[in-house]
């Protein structure tokens, strides 16, 4: 098995970034799970006010990351 040599600050930086990414993913998941649902009547009211949505959907969320 090969050994990897890394200094303390670089290891700390890698761990900190990994933990930050996990927190961001979990926070996003929690936000999605807690979005309120709407009734059929509410959806009809929204469509009356703003029109029906197009069949083409816009990108709601996009992420990129380096490996």
C-alpha cells in the first residue's frame, strides 16, 4: 500500500471543504423536504394569475464541483 504525505494545513483544508459540501447537500435536501405543498385549488388560482407553465422547464438548481 502506498503512503501519502500531506501537511496538516492541507489535510485540514480538505476535511473542512468536505464537511462544508456535506452540510450544503443536507441543507438543500432538508429545504426541499420542507417545502409546503399546495392544493389543487391553490394551483388553479396561481395558473389564473400567472398562466400555465410552459412545457419546457427552467433549471431550478445546478451545482458543479472539482474532484
